[in-house]
């Protein structure tokens, strides 16, 4: 119905709809929220996956080392870094390290995405660096001049300048399914994600110590809600293997 058909009173109500009080976001950058939990409770469990576990302190240290490596390789705010992995603990280190380096991660499930799709994502997102694990490195169709890093190989820590990241910088780039043609990349900013995940009801009531199942393919939009929504609130992310029911029982 056109607005002109509404009464003046209804028109005013329509304009006020959704304009509630402004709610401050405690951490406008998601990796800052995770780092805060790492500083407060470094020995708290951040993630579990098929018998392996990682504390918040370990996650933060590994991500810092990776971020420093990325910065030394020339990654800057505004850049896109490919994250071609399967559900795993290295996936979390890669995701957080990319954010700490000021870049946006571009996720693809390396076990499911065909080479043509990975090539399209690398070209369209203009990634210059791609992260994966050693087991799947041969699957990445890396163009000349691009850098491939294995997340499960040790990253020697060397200090690097911390980039200045703002809420308007990209956090991740998701690719559509391509049902209307070629898949398109959609950038989501830190501010977008923080406004959803760090305020209620988007926070889903997750608190430190809560166990949260991580079930989805990392390339799905809701996977970011699972992963970042849990870690930003200090929960323990239980990453599923092949047994979905086992993770869901957390």
C-alpha cells in the first residue's frame, strides 16, 4: 500500500517503526571481543574437534602469529584473504588471524567446492593470499603471483605493526549459490556482524562456559553466526566431524 493512502497517524507510526533506543555495542570489532575473553580466561576452552581442544589463550596466540605473518606478506585492511578449509581447529585460527590482520576472510569448503568455483572466487574476490591446510593444498588452483599458506604448519612469531581496523572494514565475503548465474561475493562489515552478534537477541544468550555446536559448512552465511557468535561470547565451540548428532548433543 502506498504511504499516501495511510492516515497521518498511521504514517507517523510507520516512520517510528524500528526506531527503538540506541544500544551500544561493547566491541565493534569481533576479534577484539575474542581477545578480551582470551585475556580474561586464557585457559578456558575455546574449541573442541574430534578429540583435539584449544584454549582461548592458544587461539589468540596462534591467530596473532598468523596475523603478523599476513601483515609481513603485505596484507592490509581492505584486502580479501581466501580461507579454503573444512571444519577444524585450524579453520578458527585462520579466520581470527585474517581479522586481526585487518582483512576480510573469503570462506570456501575445500572438500566440497570444485576447482572452477575456487578459481572464480579467487579471481572475483581478488584474493592474493589463500589459507588452507597441508592435506588440501594440492586442491587450491593458485594463480601465478598468489601466496598459499598452510594453517597446520607452525607460524614463527615475529612482531608486526597492528593495522588500524574500523567497523566499516570488511569482516568476510560470502559467495551466493549462483542460482541466477555466476556466484557473487557479498562483503559483510565488522559493524554489520557486531550489531547482530553482540546485542540481544542476536547473541542468543551465549555465555562463557556454554557449549555451542558448529555444524555448518564455513561458506554458509549462518556459519559465521555459529563461529563468531560463540567465540565473541566466550563459549566453547564444538566443531562437528562426520557425526552431526554427536556435535548436536553438546
